[in-house]
């Protein structure tokens, strides 16, 4: 496994996020390789870290001033052993090959854990929708899809939304795909409900993470009622994480965006959450405006030079990072535990650095990696694909019930795998092992392809 890490660092220098994601998996699957020597003989590790296909393309578009702009578009089709590639599109200035390869690699195991027949992929662009008009976003999405449509399809690759890609962007992307392909198919998920979307899809990642956290607490005869929770982010995942936490009786005291974070000691209730939804989804404002609406709330500007994030330095029982990768470092992890946090359930992808994860595992707190706890979004995307294939829509209650069942199943799968390989209670090891075994066994069944 050290050879594999050395190999990818030599082949892909500078892709630190991808290296981090691969190392995390490799460190937990050694017992599986020892028990299954055929995996090494079939070069499974060398194959699983290499994308089946990497697509990169130019995206020219015109802004409202008539100036032509150029961005880069990407799609990483990582692994299709158990189904069509499935994973979101991210529009953000930080997007590059390293981040998308890490996300695609994580997506392979996350999708396997859902039990649905979906492979793993990820894509996006370094385009920033913030500050752009609807017409500018439409022009960009149409140009992006003018190339991407050649590489996707309902039985090949089914993208969805991610950071910077919501219902607006999905609509523009789908419209262009439909025009170019001359067909109406379930090629994208996250669509509006009135033209092929699924109920509960916008809520799914946040709701699913809370359902997973509830299952974790149940192993210690606890529940979320009365618990104080730190939540980062203020976008889709954070909003619906907070919504479900409120519904289950928890008190959420924090939210954040790239500019800073707020701490509301009294708790964010439904009315306050509705304000945040209008602020972020309609006005596309900044979280510091929360303080103007609710005086007395503490706002702290983001300051990377401090080496820690203020949002993780408040008394609480649980933490649910829902913003972005590596937002919890070693110092943040120490602050969380010092302030009484005994559960960390990830709503974002890889939001904890390796040093932070090691602290959580060493202190034996309840820690859920994103590939398990935030799988609710892609799970309901899979349900949306099923509904599109059958040309029907399930009612809200049915989709929510199926989501609960899937998250409960993922939780059990992680615990069972960890126990089987003599690491009981380690959700990280359990998630990596369970996802890895399912994917590589499918790869072996299909030969050297």
C-alpha cells in the first residue's frame, strides 16, 4: 500500500486532496488485503485509484458586458463496476483535478454503501456563480453542457448538483442536454419536482446525516433531543441538517460561510432558519447579515492565519461539519473535545484533516466519515433515477421512509464490517472496508477491464 501511495504521488504530484483521500482508505483496508490475496494479484489497488476516464475541456461563455470568458470543465468517471457513474457537479473557483479526483474516489465507496447500483464520478468547473446574473449562469451552463453531453447518459453517467450547482443550474444544464440529445431522460438528478425531480432530494444529504447521527447515538442509548449541536456551512446541506435537528429536539447554535461564522447561544429556531434560507437561497447574501437581524449573536470573521476555526470552539455535544473539505484541523478537533463534543458526524466530504480524524479515533468519540453519513443525497438521487425510469413520482413520505431505511442500513453495514475486521465501533474503517469489498468484488467478476 505504501507503493501505491508512492505511485500516485509520482504520477499525480501536487494533487494533495486526492492523495489524502487515497491514504485514508489504504490505511484501513490492510486487513482485507491480508485476508484476500487475490486482490493484490489482480492489481486491484492500482486499478481502483486510477479513473476509468478523465475528461477536461474548455468552456467559453459571454458575460453581460459582451466580454468572452473562458473556464475549465471537468468530469472524472472514476469507477463503474456496480453501475453508471454517479456524482455531483461543483462550480467553484477552487475546482481542480485534485479536488474532483478526491471527490470521485470518495463517491465510489459512498455509492457502494447505499446498496443502490451506482458507480462513482464527479465533475465541475472553476466557474464561480456568485455575483453572476441568471443569464450569465445560463450561458455558462449551456456552454458547459455543449461538451459534457457527449460523455453522459442515463445508463452511462448521471451527474447531480454540488457546491454552486443548485436547481437553477441543473435546470439550465438539463435544458441544453435535452436540446442536443433530442431526448427527455433521467440524465441529471436534483431536477425540479415538476419536471422529473424527486421529493426530499434537496433535503436528503442534511436529513440523511441527521438520521445517521441518531443511529450513532442510539448505540449509547442516547438521542438528539436536548443536544447542543455545532453546524458549519449555510448552504443546502447545512440548512436541512439544521431543519431536521430542530425537528428532533436538538439546539443548533452555529452556522457559517466563507466570510465567517455566527454563534447564537439561544439556538437557531425555525423562524431564524427561514431567514437563513431566504438570505442564502434568494438574496444570496452573507451569513454576517444574521447578526443584523438578530442582535446579540456573535459573528466572527474567518481568519485562516489563526490556525483554527472559531465555529468549533463553543460548548456543545455534537458537531456536524457541512461546509467543505479540511475545515476541521488538529487544533479544531482538540477544541471540540475540550468543549464537550462526543459526536462528529460529517455532512460535507472529507471535512476533517487526517490529524483531526486520528484525534477523534484515539479519544473514542462517535465519529462518522462523510462517505457514510452524507450518503443520503446520492441515495435519493438513486431513487430519483428509479422514479425517472418508471415515469412516476413517489410521495414525500415514501421517499423519506426509504431514505431512513438506507441510512439505517449504511450505519449497520459500517458497524458490521468494523466488527468483522476486529475494529468494533470504528465507522471510518467499517465504511472504507464495506465499500471497498463491494466494489472490488464486482471488478474481479468483470475481469481485467
